[in-house]
């Protein structure tokens, strides 16, 4: 999701876009979004469990990005339920 002010401007989600070990298709989808971020922008990463290799791939492919990993079991569902 890409947010501008208080509005979500774009959403991309594709868990079937990559296979374990080959994250390039997912990185290619995210590259245009990340290119539009300014220096104060932050990325938040959430996966179904902790220690996701996708997070490591994001950090190494986009070293300039401020990425925070919120992954933990059922974390996304807990956030959605609390909203």
C-alpha cells in the first residue's frame, strides 16, 4: 500500500508472484512504488511469520529504504481486528 497524507493511493499484493529463493518478480513490482518514496518515507513489511526471507531480499535490494518488519504469527490479523 502506498499512502499520501491520510489517503491510500495504491495497493499491490501478490503472494503468488515469487517462488522461494527467486524474489525478483516481486521486487520488480515494488520498484516503481519505492522509487516514488521521499527520504522521510517508511516501508512497513508484514508476513505470516517472522524471519521471512522476503524481508531480507527487500532490505538488500533497496538498502536506501527505511523498512520496518512487523512480522510475527497472526500479527496482521490482530492489527485488522483492533482497527
